[in-house]
């Protein structure tokens, strides 16, 4: 899994792979 801070400061691990997480 890749973990990197977004410009918003959110930790994206499997969020980019999770549609539900992206929606929320």
C-alpha cells in the first residue's frame, strides 16, 4: 500500500482504490 499526504493533508492508502472512501 502507498501512503502519501494529499494537498489537503489526508492520508491516502487504499482510498484511491476504494470508491466509498473517495465518496466520503
